[in-house]
C-alpha cells in the first residue's frame, strides 16, 4: 500500500483526525491525552504503592479514582498501538536510543515538566489545540498563550544546549 | 447514551487511527511550535491550523444544535501557568503527549523515557495537590467565578450561546476566520522565505497557487531525516 511507502501529507492526516475528533466529541468528548495519562499514573501508583497507601493521598480519592474503565486511557494506548502497526508495516520500526547524556537529562526534565504542567492546568497540549480552543473555551486561549510562551522559552534553552 | 465499554472501544479505535496517521505523516505538535519559532519551518504548524479550523466549525456546529460533549471545567490562571511549564518541557523532551506515544510505538526508547517521567511528574503533582488543594477539583467546580482561587468559571462557546442566545456556530465562524487569517499569513511568509532564497520568482508565486503548498526542499529534507516529527535531537543520531 502506498500509505506505508510514502510520507503522508500532514495536512491530510490532521484533517482526517479532526473529522474523527468531531465524531468522538459527539459520542463521548473531544480528543485528550492528559486525563488518560493521569489515570495511568494512578493505576501504576496503585500497583507500586498498594491501594491502602494511595488512599491516603487525597488527590486519588477526590479528583481521580484509579480505574481501568476510563475511556481516555484507551486513546493513549491506541496511539502507541496504531503507531507500532504503522511503523512495522512501513518497515520503520527499530530501536532508537538517545546517545548523549545531555539528551537523557533534557528528556527527563522535559518529561517531568510536562507531567507537572498537565496536572496544574487540568489540560494537556492535545486538549488545548484539539478540544478547548475549538470549543472556544477561555481556558483554551489561556493555555495556547501559555504553551506558545513556554515553547519559546524552551526553544531558547534548546538552542543554547545545541550550541554548547 | 453510550456504555463505558463502548466509550473505551471508541477511544481505542480513535487512538489507533490517530497513531497510524501521525506516524505516517510525521506530524508533531512540538515541532509545529518549535520549528516555526526556531527554523521558520511551518510544515506542522499549517496542519495544526487546518485541524483547528475543521474542529472549530464541527464543535460549535454541534453545540448550536444542542449536541456534543464540551469539557466543563472552571477556567483559571492555572491553565496558563501549567501549559507554560508544559511548553518548556515538550521542547526539551522533543515530544508532546501525542508524539511520545507514537515514537514509543516506533521503538524510540527516549520517548518511552519521556513518558515514564511524565507519569512521575503527574504523580509528584498529585502529592503537591494533596497539600494545596489548588486548582479546585472538577467535582467542586460551580461554573461561577471564584477569584480567591483564581478561577473564572465556565466560559466557552456553549456559555456564550446560553448567555447571548446567539447560536455557537456564529462565534465559531469568527474563530474560523481568525485561524484562516493566520494560515494565510503563514503562506505569505513561506512565499517570502522562498523568494528570498531565490527558489521561486515573485511573479511565479502569484500566478501559480501550487507554490503555496510547496515547501523549500532543504527544509523538508531535514524533516524527513529527523524521523517521526523530526523532533528531539536524539532522533537524528539514532
């Protein structure tokens, strides 16, 4: 199939995703990732620490009660699965490992900042661009301003690290 | 009403399709912002804007006829602060929430590492929340402004429709026009860059609409070389 030989035009890909997202919005809710990842964090913590310890942290009883019956988890897992299938079919699956220590450090700090940011704002980049802003939510506009400012600062740091 | 299992199945099908399309198109939210700022490359930014235009019309259209499930939570200053931190983090990690899953699916250990620390970050903030109880949990949200907690209440196309009586699609069309304006601006900028590089004559740019879509060759080459999304320096060395 041609799809697995050539790179797809991102405009076509994103237009299809947008149409599917409208459909999802009608049946359950707009595309989001942060919520599912929070639930996954809760499930992992429940497995590692045990249900009793987790129950002592108010967040996991008042805001998110860990459960597998939460649709947003399956969007995240689906993305990994879909990408795996696409990568295997197009012979692009291979192990890629960051080589330099600086990369590992940047990824670690970046990952932590993303997690803290998601929790603080109750939204992630996906719900910002593909949920809240198209719903014309004021929170979406605040979030877009935040992510653009953050990406600018991040790019500045990234550039400094690349030059160093 | 759709059952919980139905919701999960629909979400998985949606997610898998997204994963496949994002992997094949090498789209990445991080590079949509970072490449535009650092390298003046708008490949991913344009796709993001097209998706947002379609979504704005789709969402506000369904809200107008009383359909759809908009997110209902209090808007607060925390959305700006949180996404500011997220923005820095995604550029440093070279992956956003989408591309970290997609790249993990492709066998990228760096992306899996980012995902692991994202989950650790989520857990750390859940501990912090348990001390501060801020921002308020969705269960306690009233939809009314609560300035002491820096929350402004619900504010979206649905509340606009309820308060003004004007269908949400009208506001949606205004936002569509704004996004389209931004898209046009990017096309004009791309053309200016191409002209400056001497790849396209200004007359040719005017007469042929196809030039709009064409990317400068070196830029697209760089995108391909970078693997999925061309984001993250660790891609190039893999």
